């Protein structure tokens, strides 16, 4: 454990305990590992690049430094069950961290969809509990077919997650993004600019965003007259955010086998990225999405 990671986890625990986890009320035995400690441990797991929960628990048991930070430990199955039941707290923690950063007030948001593969064989597809939720889709960036879900993400310019959801690749991107924006309309400010891919073209979708107070900005299609150009330099931001999720936070190695399991693991990775961005803002680090100080 590095000094920077220890500082991040300590500050994150205090924030979660004060503003995310509600005070415990009622009778009954209090859990030895609190919800605040559980969420902090989940962030540490992703930042340390432990895709396997079993290996992560073994690592904590074997390391005196981690045992000092988390003296009350769970078994792998107990950790997994507690984490899945903490889905609302993970989502609330992401928004809480986002609201603490200056990028919360950015006038421009960026959105994109990226594949979340959930199986690599036909036998997995036939037997998986994700049947009915996942589906086959095509990833144009890597010229490949995959079976799984799609992550739709709306983030600030520094990569801070603001809205997100998982959907089957069979659904249209404009349909899913419209439902995501509608469900989070309370977060949208009038006059906000939303930078999207050229796949989000269409009069109906543009009219919908305008009714929400959003100004849609996207690259021009080949059959359109020039308006915005290709916007390649700005679009590269969301591509780099997706690469951080996949390359450094192990999005494609999530290991989820059920809808709740995949949702929890994706939320866990988004929270880890949000925590790093929040702490980098607090420490005035130039690169807000840098994970170098925390991932080793």
C-alpha cells in the first residue's frame, strides 16, 4: 500500500461515513464490518487491480498493513453478498463524489456507449443467468462481435461519472440514452451542452434533448452539410475515459455472472474512478484521472 492510496482511502471513508451511509437505527447486532468500510474496501480492490474477490480477500488476510486498515474481515462469500446488497450506496457515493468536484459545474458533458462482455463461449450464453438481459452486439472500435451488455455513460470533461446505465446491445443507442437522460432530468441544467457520437443523430432525439434544456453537439455525418466537423479532438476525451475503465480498472474482467453481479462490479469500477478524480482535485494534481499513485 502506498502513502497516496492510504490517504485516498482514509479521506474516502470519512466522506462516505458522513454523507453516504445513513446512521444506523433500530435494534440488533451491529455488523463488525460497517457499510462505510465495505465500500472503501471495494474501491481499494479495484484500484489494486484485483479482479477476483477471493484473491483480494486472501491478500488482505496476508498483508499486515491491510489488516490494520480493515481489522474486521469477511469471507469471500460474505463480502460478495454484502457488496451486492450495497448497490444503492455505491450509486449514491458516485454522485456524492461528483458533486464535490468543480467539474460538477461544467457546461459540457460527454456521453458514449462501450461494450461490457459477459461471456466468451456459446455454452456460457446458453447457461448464463444473464439470459434475457445480455445479448449479441458489434463493437465497431475493435471490429468484433461480443455477448454481454453495453455501458452508457454521461461524464464531465475530467471523466467524473454523472449518469450511467447498462442495457442490452439489441436496444438502440438513442432509445437508451433518452431513457437515461429522462430518468436523471433533475441533474440537467438549462443550457447544458451534451457532446455525443454521430450515432445519436436524428430529429426526434434532438427535439427530445432540447425539451430537457440540453444542446446536443455531435460530429457531422457524411450525408450532412458542414456544421461541427468531426470533433475528433474533443471526442477523444470520452474514448480515453473508456480506456481507463477497461485498461486500468478491469471493466471487461468484471467476472459478473448475474444481472446484480454485473451491475455491482461496474458500479464498483465507476466509483473507484470517481474516487481517484475527486482525490486528485483535492490534492491539485494536474491529471485528474491519473491512477498511477494508487494502482500499485
